C-alpha cells in the first residue's frame, strides 16, 4: 500500500524536472549532449517521473472527500469542461505559442476565437481540467495530481511568455498587447472581441467533450458530464 506522501513526491519530481529541464538546465544539457540528446533526456525524465506519478496514485489510499459533491457542482464543472475542450481544440490551429508557430505569418492581426479568450488556450484547458477534477473528486491523491497539472500548465505558460519575449522581442510583446494571460481579461479591457471561432474549435471541442466525459464510464466506473443525467 502506498501513501499520499509518495504521490506528492512523484508530483514534485514530475513538475520540478519539467521546469528545470525546460529553463535553467536546458542550455547546459544541450551544450553537453546536443539538441537531439536533450530531447531524449527530457523525454526519458518525463516518462519516468510521470510513470512514477501514475503508480503512486494507483497505490495511494482513497481518502474521504473533503466536501460534498452534488448535481449543482457537477453541472458547473460539466459546462467548464466544455469550455476547456473548445480551448484545447481551438489552440491546435494558428497558435503562435506552439513550437511550429511564432513566425510573422503565424500572428493574426487581431486575436479571434480562443485566442481572444487567452493567448494560452491549451495551457488553460489543462488548468481547467485540473480544477474541475479537484472540484468533483476532492480526495487527497487526486487533489495532489490535479494541482500539479494546474501548476505545470499555468506556471509553464507564464514562463513561456518570458521566454518568448526574449526570443521574439519584435513579435511576442505585440501579441501580448492584443491578448491576455487570464481568460477574458483582454475582452473585458477592450483589446479583443469574442467571435471568429472555427469549426475545429466549436465542433471539435464538442466531440472531445462528449467523448472524454463518456470515457469516464468504462475507465472509472462512474459517469461524468452530461452522461450523469442521460
């Protein structure tokens, strides 16, 4: 039988190694083993630490929920997860933050679609996933893992902004001025307008939302999303 403490240790190792290799240690490792070697080291460490996190989670005891979870909370989480799915699918096309993006042509004239909501739609989709899973499954081991995902996503997004500002000083600050880190902040400030959502975001997000919430039934044994009421 494992423990929640082991889940915490594995989560710290997974998140911490990601940040260390992505930022302060990246240059040293690249100089030592080359870019291809760095990718190999990075992937190996990520796989090992993530594997440890999964094993620790599976072995850890199931503690009592920290708060009651009723239909009202489930309804809110279900709606938020639809937004998260739209953010995720919308982030896959013309996203300047992706490794293949960042070229002059990759920056739209105005932030539209999911990028009007936040310039880090993919990272926020992961963060919302974590927050939603904490809300409806408030047991210790799940809170640890979901919190780790939220930290990895949002701190990673903030560090990405800093890195992009250094690497693309003529492009990224201009993109930041049209967008926002926090969801809907640019819209509220009048720097962006809602609209321009493509089918890949809306329809793709709907399909992912339906499929992912249905998958909870065979994978976990309990229904999530709208499947709880169907």
